[in-house]
């Protein structure tokens, strides 16, 4: 039975409720009156339920789709302005005891290069990332209690936060590791992590069990209830995601929103971010094996609907997607993107030969961070390396309160400008620097609060003089 407040996976992600939702969505896909009412509700910027959003996902009426896209763009502008926050993944280890059929790190893959970074290698990776200009990382590791125990992850986090190279610093470490215990989540929280990210892969239990035939990840309930344990362990910023292509996208979409509704209903805080990865080619993985792949058009529709359904939740697009696809979905609600990513273990400090790769998937967007920053600015976006909320303790409900009061405009904008200025001073190429300086001049004017604007001017001036790390 469906119960949004239950702590049992099969009750808050009820298969029956998803099927009823999809049937309801099919019945109403051309119901213009209902669709208009749902779009009107979305305009209030308080989000949509999984049922309402599923009706819009089923709708194929061109004029209604145009309204949905326009609304997603408007909500994105209202909540996030033109800012795009940048981050990079850092792969610590690809040892893994699971059997996930879509990932080349699965246990049975005997020819992929297995690597685990030593602390010296972590330091080398972080130095290379700092030298590009990154301030925000997402660490990734396979599940392996012997090779990658929680102590190893904690030691790596400590190492990462401790590296200071020139003006570089990693100021926020998000963590993407396997579902674990409340106690381990507490230890991650105490280590000062930012967001805990765990992709559900698929919400469809039967498919989930087939796609994860062996290893601890086979346990659907343990995996699906992980965010509840993370919250119990004190982590109040959690990141959801499904791997589109594994199951029917409409099922996943409803499940994803139900998961968000569950977190909001139980903990009073929805997910901090939602990621929308699609299955990619990798070492022994061919995406064509999975027959639920989605087109770029459907992908864009999903991004737009996530934006209007959960306006306060950040949306992440990785370098799995090409430059063209990223350009298509950026205006529809994406708030964070990765840049210059390496999906191999140790890939930032040294290149590895193609024939002995340790990479998790092929990167589509292979540009350098400078190229990404330059590209974003030319498209009219403001690249941001901001980590201020986390460092000011504005996580979970305090962060959401800030968003809901729209105070974010007086925070995000100056923080984006100051962190961009740091990037331009320390890492940018000549052309990027020139475009960026002009952009900062223009964007400073957009800070609504005159006091904040004045302080931001002063800090930006001080950054030219060599000072760093200002934040609101
Ligand atoms: S998806 Fe994660 S758990 Fe599964 S094989 Fe890959 S690294 Fe291991
Ligand atoms: S001020 Fe907070 S919400 Fe805004 S970009 Fe920085 S960290 Fe994100």
C-alpha cells in the first residue's frame, strides 16, 4: 500500500501507485483542461506531485509542451538566474563486489584495470584538480568492504580537504558511495561532507534485482532506504538520481518524484540535487543492450519537468552528455555541471593508455575547464565555483528556507562573481579572463541589495589584490 511517510521502500515507492499514476497520466494526456490547471499550479512555483508531473510527461500536445518549456526556463531564471555551478568527479577506487550489469566495474569484469588511489595519489589528483580551478568535488568509489572500507573513504576526505596548492582549495566534497549504515553516514557527516549522492539506478524493483544480480547492492530495500539512513545519520543534503535507459522512463520519473516527496514528508527537506544520467558506453558495456534508452527530446522534457516539479532542487548534468545536449538542457533548469571530468582512477594526474582503462564510462564532453567556463560565458551563463552555503552551515532546511525566501539572489549572485573572479585571476586563459572580467562588471549590477552589492565590489577588488575566499 502506498504511504509517502513509510520507511519501507515498497510503500513509499509503491509499484501499484506508480502503475496507477501512469494509467491516470495516459487517460489524461490530452485533457487540456487538466493540463492547463497543472501548468497554472506549477506557475505558483511550489512544485507538482508525481501524478500531476506524470500527466505533463505523457502529454504530447505541441502548444502545451511549449508552455512547459517556457515555464521551466522562467523558473530556472527566477531561482537560479544565469548561474551554473561547476564541479568534478574524483574516482578513488574501482574495486567493486557488485554485479551491476550496466557498469564496467562489476566484479566479473576481469580485464578492466583495477586501481585504488593511495593517499599520495589522492593528493596528486587533488593538486591537478586545484590547478584547473576546481573547488567542488564529488568522490566516487565502488563498493568493496575490504578495499574501500569507510575508513579509507574518510581518510581520502581528510586528505582532500587538507591539500593547499598555490591558491587552490577543495571547499566542498560531495560523496557518491554505496548505500551504508546510519553509523557510517554519521561518520561521513562528521568528516564534513557536502551532499551524499546515491543513484537509485531504477525504481522498478523487479528490474532492479535483475540489473543487480549479485552483491550487497542486490537488496532493493536497503538501497532505496539509504537516504533515510543518511538523514538519520545527520546528512541533510542528499542527491537523488536514476540511470535513464534501464527501465521505462515514465516509471522512473514517477518513482524519482515519489522519493523526493517521501523525503520532504518525513524529514521536511526534499533532495538537494537530482542527477539525470543516461546509460553510456564503457569498457564492456554497450548501451544498446538496454532497450529503454531515451531520445534527446525526451531527455529535455524530463529536465524541464523536474525543474517545474521540484523548483528548489538543484539539477546536475555530467560530462556523460555531449556539448550539444548540455546546451539544449542548460536553460531548462540545470544548475550544476561537471567540467573536464576524468572517469578513470588517477586520471587527472596522469593519462592512462586506452587499452588498459580504469574508466567507468566514456566522457562525451571532453573539453578543458577553461573551455567550459569560456563556453558558458559566451552562452550568457555565469560560471560559479561557489560552496558558500555548505561552509556557512546553510544545509538541509536552512538552505531550503533561504531558497524559499528568494534570499538566494543576494547570496548566490555575489558568491558566483567572487568565485569566478578567483578563477579568472588564478587559472583562466587570456580570452576567458577578458570575457569574464566584463561579465563580472555587468553582473555586479544585478545584485538586488545595495549593501551586498557594495561589499561584493570591495571583495572583488581585494581578490585582484591577492586575497581569497570571501563569501556571503
Ligand atoms: S555501479 Fe557502483 S556498485 Fe555497481 S558495479 Fe559500478 S561501481 Fe560497483
Ligand atoms: S550561495 Fe549557496 S545555493 Fe547559492 S550557489 Fe553558493 S552554495 Fe549554492
